[in-house]
C-alpha cells in the first residue's frame, strides 16, 4: 500500500486508510459467508466421522454375535488345573469325562557329547592359555590372603598353581601370601583332560574366595567366584567293640555335610535300651537316636550341633544273616571334613565371540567355509564368523530348533521347538561344523517323549498318545493342555456367560451410537438451538433402519421357531408401559437370556447367526462349460443370480468370469476371473461353492440361482453396518461430497480474495488521484491568489 494512505490525506484532510478499510470490510462479507459455509461443512463432517466411529465399533460387536463361539459357547473346566486345563468350542458335546496324565510330552535335544573347546594350556601365558575371557594383572584373595599376578602376558596358570602351593616364593611374576592354607591343582574335566582348577583347604578349614579389594579377575575367569565349596568325609567304618551271642554289627556310610568341622566321636550302643549314643570329644556334647527294627538294618539321621550325620546300622549274626540283636559295642573314630572348590565348568572352552578359526575348537574345522542342514534347512558358515553369529542364524532359519551355548558344559545344544519323539535330522554338507561341535556323534541326541494319558470315555480308557501336551483331536471340540502327571475330571457345559457378555457389549455400543445420533440431530426448544445434523435425512435413516433391524424377526423365521427376535431372548427397549422417552435405548434381561441359552442354545444361535440358502442350477441346460456345482455361497447373504461366462483359451484351459445380480433392485457385482483346466474344479470364484468345468470346453454362460432361506438378526445388522462404513457406503460418500464442497468453497474464497486485492488497489488509486487533483487545485488557487494580490498591489501604486 502506498504511504499516502497511512496518514490523513494531505490535500483533502480525509482519513483515506480508514475509508478504504471500511469499504473493504463490507466487501469482505462475501468471503466471511463462504468461510462460514466451510466451517459448517467441516463441523458436519466431524459429526459424521464421530458417528461413523461409534457405528464401526457397533459393527465389531454385532459381528461377534455371528460367531458360534460367542452365541453358543461351551465351557470346559478341570477339577485339578495343575494337572490340565481345558477349553471347548461350540461344537463340543456337553458332558463329563475323567483324564489321567501318565507322561508329559518333551522335546528332543541334541547336545555336544564332549566339550567342544580345547583344554587349557597351563604352560603358556595366561592371556594365550585358552580362557574364555582373558585374565587381568592384579591381585585376588583366598581366605583373606593375597595372590598377585604381575603380568598375564608372561605369567602362566602353572605359575599360579605353584605359587599357591608354595606361598612366599615367586613363580614367574606370581606370588601368594604365606598362610593361604589351600593347595591348588589342575584336575581332569569330564573328558579326562586337565582342564579344571581345584582348591583344597586344610582339614577342617573352610575356603573363602574373593574380596572387595581384588584387582584381578582371575577368580571369575577361572570360574571359581561364587562357587560353593563341597566337603568330603573320611574316618572309615565303625565296627563293634563288644559283641554278644556271636552277633556282629557295623556302623557305616557316615555322611557329614558340614564343610568346616573335623571332630572325634565315640559311638556306643546299649542293646537293652536300643539307643545309639554319639559323644563329641571336643566339648562332651551328645545326641542320641533310638534304633528300631534292626533285623535288616536302619538308616537314621542325627542333628548333632548343626552337624548332619547320616548313619546306617546293620546287624548280622554269625552266619552273616540279619540278626535280631546287635549286642553292644564301643568304638571311637575321627570324622574329618575337607572343603574343596573347583571351577564351575572347564577352564579351556570355546571362544564364542571370536572368529571360528580362532575359537579354540577341540576338533579343528577342516575348511574356511561350509554349510550344514538341520531338519532340511541349510545354514552356511564362514570361519571368519563367531559361534554366536551361527547360533543366531540357526535360530532364524526356521529349522524348528533353538540353538544355545552352554558355557558350563562347553557344549552347543539344539532343542526342538516341538515336543514328541521325532529326532532332529542334521548333517554336514560342506566342512565339518556339526562334527566339530560334536552334535553328530553317537549319543548326542536325547529323543523327546510323547504324552501318554487316558480318557475313560475313549477306547475303553486305554493309553492314548500325543506328540504335544496340547491335545485337540481326541474329544471333538475339546482341547486339553496337559501340565503334570495326575488325574482330573473335565466337565463340558453351556457357557452362558460368554454369550451374555457379548450381547451386553453389543447393546451398550448400540445405545452409545444411537445416543450420539440423537445428540447431533436434536433441537432444544428452550434454547432454540439446533444441533449440527438437525434435519439430516441420511442420518435419520440410519437411526430408523437400525431400530428396525434390531427389533425384526430373523429372516426365514417360522411359527415353529421359539426364538425369532432379540426381544424373545430378553433384549428389548424397556418394559411395556414405560414412560415416553425412556425406551430409546436397549436393555438386556440377563435372566431371560440365560434361561433361553440353557433351554435351547441351538435355537438361540439360529436367531442370532442362522444362515442357509438353496441353489437352483439346471444341470446340462447351461450354455457354458460348468458341469457341476457343489456347496453354497458363504459370504453372499442375498438371493440372486450368478452368471458365469466361459471363454475357451484354446490351450486346454477356460477363463471363467461373471457377475452376481441380487434379486430386486440391487446393483450387479463383478466376480473374480479365474483360469481353470478342462475337467478340473475351482472354489475361489464364489467362496463356499465349487465349480467343475467339463472336459470339453464350451463357450457360453451358465446361470446359478441362489435363494436365501434363513438369515439371523446379527447377520442382517452386520451386513447393513458393513455396507454403511464400507468404502462405498454412506459415510464414505458423504465424506467425499463434503470434501468436494469444501474444496469448491475454498476455490471461491481464493478467487474472492484475489478480487478484493484488486478492489483495494483500485480504491487506493482513486483516492490517490483525488489527492493529486486536490493538490493541483490548491496550487492553482494559491497562484490565483498571488496574482490577484499583485494586481491589487499594482492598482494601488497607480493611484
């Protein structure tokens, strides 16, 4: 805008900007009216979107009522759910049966028969010895005494063992403090290889490993940290000291579980009282146990000052047979307990994150790459890849197994993802990966087991077998999930609660959708305010149609049908005589619905989801290639005609195309075109129907007439709502129309805005011209005034 109009006109004295703004404000009213129409259309669009959302949820709820699993459900209960749980489909027969679970199904496993990693090398530097994790320099603690490793790049495992066994003396860069009180040794693993580190305490002493101040990870790397020490007991057999009647007796199998104590005990037996007495010499503490039934021997356990001692007493006569009396004896023995800690797993093991070529295999790989199969799936490998990569590849190959590495056993394991006695099939194709991981060696696989159980109503209670713990093929419609061995009773009954819940969910959503429609279409006579969709005939039609559908009888109902409508099973709009305005919503009489389900669940199911039709096909009278029709349409819930046109493709096949024309005023719909070999059948053209083509192809058209016989209330409501919210339904067409209207209005607004810009420019030019003209007149006036003044002044001079 010109600066001329930012202030009052210089020549005219007018506020030209205010005048132009006032004129433009009046002319902008047209834009405001168009924008108001846009806003109103968007509000209507949003209201329709809200209603569509409620209706879409309603369609989901009514669809549930077209399923037998919802309207004719069965429940299956087990008296002992720890033995098994059970479920039942709508096809299950009601009744009771007993189940005994004798064996659970297990999965087949394959495990490396021996460790797959090489043994530890105690003679080389620790960081090269074959540990799964490299040891670090520093100190670690045993029984509070320090062992120091100076340099893992030169110190060896043998240096560590020697330093512990000879404390105070340096072996390489390894030293141990005097007083450590344990001896160390490298002992054999399960494969008879020196591959386990063992620490043994002095007699009667304990082993305490690690301390907060440790700076080396050696105890962790050696798989010792956190491992409980075990104890062994020595002391021999206690024999009788005073025998009578030629009898002999021994006390043997003395098992001491305490890991710290070594004590001397006196054992004495009094035949008169049949009492065995143990006395510890250290403090004179005693404990006794009464022995009963000594003829064949007795095993008793004594809790003697927190020292568990399991004692077996055996009495023998002179002939070596069990005796009735073992006489009396007195003997003394020292029970010595020795604590030992050893690696939980092998020291030398496979390096799972290193390249296979450097992973320390016990059996070396014989190639740089290769492949193997598991259950028919091929898995490739490269020796530059780590075992963890190969494990992941196996697990994602769909081979029906789960692979894992057991770091304690140094083994690769494969577990079948299914149970049963089937073995895992596997073989090396190229290279020797499976052989190197020792999965193909004899004894690597432990076959899974089939479940074994009995059902008293099946095969006279004979043993039944199943490869899975989920049994779904023995009792029709019933699935058993076996949990543990035992017996239980399973009862199959009508599940009324599932149906009641589904019906209530539908009714609640119906009321919600209808309430929203009422809100969006109402008129408040007090406030004189109309809601956004007041008078919208299509929304009112939806409301009316829904009311009709939920109150109508199911299509094809006869006088013999006890339950014809929702009202008959307790779904109504309120009690008869209810006040006006209180019957807009549906209500559920739970007791009536439950009673109907218990009385005749099949009749209730028919009312909700019944669907039957009949086919009229004049065999041999058609002009096309179809020679046989089986089944009936499973998706089309209307009567009408299928017209199938056959076109000979001249290569032994026929192209079938066609339309479905519903009876009455319905619009024809195209069918999927299919290619069929002469003499063969197709079931993809019309879902639910199988069409068979003649061996001799004939070009022409066959007509198949379908007549709808019955259609349940839920199907009718579902079909209507599905069409309503579909891509060609009311809401979609209204959305498209409103989008077009908004686009048109916005185009008009844009054009109007362009005209307003031109109008303002024109007004500015006019006022600018006015100011220019006034300025010229003012200048002329001033010139005239000056001339007159000169004339007047000249006249006065002449006087």
